[in-house]
C-alpha cells in the first residue's frame, strides 16, 4: 500500500528524517543520517526508518527491474 509523504515534504524538504515503524511518525530529523540517528537514539528509537525528503517533488511513472 502506498504511503502519502506529502506532509513530510512541506516541513522537512531536503532533510533526513527518522520515522517510527508506521512510516508516518517522525521521531527525528536533520541534515545527515548521523544527526538523525543520534537524535533518535536519545529518544530511545534504536532503529528508525530513514528517509531523505526530496528537495522537489518530481512525478514518477513506471518501475524498474534489478
């Protein structure tokens, strides 16, 4: 199922965010993965889902194969 992250784009554009297991709740954010991990660990979240919010939204249609 697709997850709508447009609310992340509005607030965290161009930043790294650490999300809870629900992939919606932000537990930490910052300019680097290390910064996000440090902040998340201080809040007792050892394994956040890491995501870099893009600087701009670009439409994507299709897929890819490995």
